[in-house]
């Protein structure tokens, strides 16, 4: 999960749900939040992970995001412009055996 957060580029944001999905746990948005809340790695850019509605988790995160060039519409990140869209791994489908 921390590896996914490290991949979010400066000037972009991801939602807790997106981080969970990329980490292989698509229904674990709350678990992502809990893991980041208890993380003590200072170099982890957890300020780039926001709620699905674009609200930063903590007030100080807004300032850090603005320093990276992220713009806000009211209190929310402009998700249409700044949502990170990583290349997702291709889903493998099972072929029926003949």
C-alpha cells in the first residue's frame, strides 16, 4: 500500500479507494486510511491521498497540495484535473477449458 502512495506523482492526488484497488484490495478504502494514519514514514507523500469527494484528510494537506500546484474548487481538490490515473494491470480472464 505504501508503495502505491509513493508512486503518486507530485501535483496529482489519488483517493483512498483507488490506492486500495491498485494495492489489490479494491474494497479497502478504510483500511488504507487507517494504515496511512498510523504510518510514521516522513517521506511518504500521504497528503496526496484524499477522500473520494476531493476533501483532504487533514487541513495541513491542502497547503502541501497547493505547493505542488494542485488547485481547489472551494474546499475540494479539482478531481477532474488532478486525479492520478495510473496504468492499471490487465485483468486476467480464465478461458474455459475445452
